[in-house]
């Protein structure tokens, strides 16, 4: 494929970030450049900058994720940031949540090919799996939606005192400022801007961190979550 031929070799930073998993990272980049383009998961113009703009930008998110926790990558798409995160952090239990069949099919193929036993692919929307997907420590997302709308999907999936980590660009400060009221209603007790990958990738990746208290999603979502859990238990008994 012409698109695959345009994929540049892995940069030095990739060796630093992925370490012994670099061969799997290269394979993932090749899959994105070939099948990812053919299936419309990424644009062909993204192929020359797959490493810097996508894989490395996502992999350094690992700096902000605690050890040994559960993670849900909301709107995972072609697996960004979930797959790069999984490659550098085998200690995590990662769920790739994506509503579109063609994307989940691709994700399942990637997970199998790369031997990512600690990764599960779930087809669905965040609001649909609420109460059936076990609450997670960390929700991740990249280029899914404006922060206030993204929080409405991702925050309710968290367990108490969990956190949402959203990869954002230059608009991070402005988005956070405009979303603070919405975040507060969703049970977010602290929010901040992080810069990860400094000294490794240039520019560093910008992350909005939203930490929740006892009621992720607020009172309304707590009731919805409880109702969904009761319904799920009833179905299992039948």
C-alpha cells in the first residue's frame, strides 16, 4: 500500500518510551498505516506523522496513570491512547470502549496480534455500559469531544476517587475553564492541567485531569448506575 510505504521508521524517542515492546509498537504503527487507512480509521495524511503525533503523544500518558489500576479508554477509535498505553504498561487492566463495529473489529485484531492479554475490547457507548461495566480507577480519552461533554460520558464510569485523563491540545486551559461548572455537577472535586513526556517528546502532551470524590457523575448518575446494576443482576438470575 502506498500509505504504508510512507510510514517513517520509529524515532529514537520510541525506543526510549516503548523499550522492549518497540517491535509491537512498530507493528501497531504498520497496522494503522495500512488497515487503519483502508478502513477509514485514520486519514492517509496522518501516516507520515503517526509516531510523533499519535503513538508517542499517547504513550507518554502513562506518566499520569497510577500503578496496577483499571482503565477505560472511552471512544477508543483506532486504539488511541489505549493501545500505546497498554504497550508500555502491562500492569494495567485496560478496556477499550468504542461504539462502532468496524473500529471494535480492528481493535480486537490488534489486541490479538500484539498479544495484549490485559486489554479487553467492548462495543458500546459510555452511557450504555454504565452499571454493567465495573467502575474503573481511570478513564482516558483523546479527541473524542469537548471537555464538558466528554466528562458527561466518562466521569460516571469512574469508581469513587477515580480520575479522568483527557489528552487535549492548545485549547486545554480554555476548555477546562469553561467546563468547571459542568465538572463540579458531575462530582469532580479537583481539576488541573498536566504536561507529560517533557524531555522525551516535543512538544509535550497536554492532559486535563479531573478527579472525583465519593459520587462519580453526581447524584443523578449514582442513581442511574445503581438501577442498571440491579437490572443486570436480575437478568443474570433468570
